[in-house]
């Protein structure tokens, strides 16, 4: 074996991919920027080739770096799941719940409170990820239930309300003059909200063009704050930090949410998660008005 991929270094690598740069990755990991740089050099020594092109405001990955980021996410997910199961082994049953990134800060506290009431002898752990990964983990039995938007596999699915959506951009950002394409920042495919954004613009006779894409929501927020384009995001009454709502683009209908349980999961678990979410999102205000 030529070398060993260090878990800590892999976490720095994925953080750079999510945040867009060494400094922001260091801030999110509570490390120094030099420590994050050392982690990347360590990985490059193991791999025997460059992984990140330094320079400019955003880190750029080489093709080998992009490949390692994808593999690192799998390695870290398996590591964290294994560690979580081992840590919970002596503390009773742990319910592992998956969730989309969108509106997680609103939904997860409500779901936690409901599960603690409905399953008082169980602890609760969350996995926030993309829809495909959540579906895969349910199929593997690594999750007990998960909250989704968009495509959901399987037949045991319960509705969980609808998530209001609105357009957001950096303060002072302007639409392109004339009939130029509207620049969008979005999560890379497959992504329900990305498809909704392009379809809504197309249906209104406006063309949208994705000028920046990211693997996760954090990257979309950074790109929108940098003024690269407009983003379609969950609209829960308070604008994301550093962004403001745009009222000069077509209104978007709320996106339905669903909950799916793993095979053999108690029906009461799926019901509890669905009711906790729909209790917050049950009746979004009509499109075109502030909610």
C-alpha cells in the first residue's frame, strides 16, 4: 500500500470544496489556514499529484482533486456512521434521520422535539445530505427515515407539507440589461430546486443560465453573496445572511416535501417526522406575497 488517506486531511479537503477556499474552510473547521494547507500537501504526497490549484479568491481542483473529493465524501460518511453507531451502542436505540439541507435550521429542532416525545427511550441523530445519498442510505438501512424534496424512491412515503421558495441575491445585484440570460447559482445536478428555477424562468419567457454550481447549499450561498448570480432558496421569512429577496423575478410555487422510512421502520416514526415538518410548513402563504 503506497500510503494512507488521513481522515482529518480528507475533512479539510471536502470543507474547501464546500466553502470555496482555504481560509473559509479553516474557519468552518476551527483550524488555522496553515493547518488546512498542510492537510492538502499531505494528501498530495500520498496521491503523488496536485489536487488543488492555488490562486485567486476560490480554490480550483485538478481533475484528480475532484475525484478525491467525491471519494472523500464516501469515506467520511462511512467513518462518521460507524463512529456514531459505536458511540451509541451503550446508550440504547438511536434513531438516525436524514434531511435535505434546505430549511434544516427550521425543521430539525421541531423534528427532534417530536421524536423525543414520541420515542422517549431513543436518542436522535441526523444526517444532512443530497437526495440521492439519502435514498441510498435508506436502501442500505443506514437511516431510519428521511425528509426529501423531489424524487423519492419506494412506496412508503408520507407528505410533509410544502417548502416556500423565493429568489435571493446579493444587495445591489442587478438583472442583466436587455434580453440576456439570467445568471443563476445552483446546486449541481441532480437538484429539484435547480430544475424548478430553470423551468419557472423558461415558462415566463426568460432564459436562465447556471454560471456557478456547487455540491452543497453552502457553496450556493457563498456564490450568491459574491454577486455571481441569483439563487432560488427556501423562503422562511428571514433572508439568508448577506442576501436579500428579489421581487422582480417570477414567483415560484412551494416545493412539496415527503418523508420515507427504511424497510421495516415503524409507521409511527414516519408519521412523527412528517407531522413535525408539516406543522411548520402546512399552509405557506400564497405565491407573490411575503411569508
